[in-house]
C-alpha cells in the first residue's frame, strides 16, 4: 500500500477529487494548509502599504491506495493539478506498513 500526499493549488482540489473518483479511489483527506516553495511568497499592496505574504494557501491531499493503483493516481494528480505556473505543487509517495479500519477491524487492502 502507498500513501500519496499531494500539495496542490486550492482551486484544483475539486478537479483532482473528481479524477481520483473516476479511478475508483474510495476516500481521501483534504486539508487547507499554507506554505511556500521556490516562489518564496509574494508582496501585496493594501491601502497604500506593501505586505509580504510569506506563506501561500495550498491544499494538502492524502490518499491511501493499493500498490497497483499508485501510478495511476499519481498520473491523475499530475495531469489534473497542472496549471503550468510556478507553485503547482509536489507529490510525495510513502510506503504504508499497515491500515486498519476502526469500525470493522479490517486490515491491509481490505481496510482501504
């Protein structure tokens, strides 16, 4: 099993969710986060004063999938979240040792 964590632009989260649902992904977690990468934030002008925005709003998507589905999920996220602009995000892939469904006690792929 793999845990796929994607940091994407917030306005792309619905498109990514739909693409993953079409692949048969049953569940995911979406968290509103703030961060920066190479763009190092930006400056904004408000009422004549300049403000530095260090952390930009992002969406953190976490999906646990079977090994066989991981490459398709990664490809779908890349394709759907891509705007071609700086700050499109990153995808991190980790191995999952164990998954347990609390309600039923199912483990492994059955718990997904």
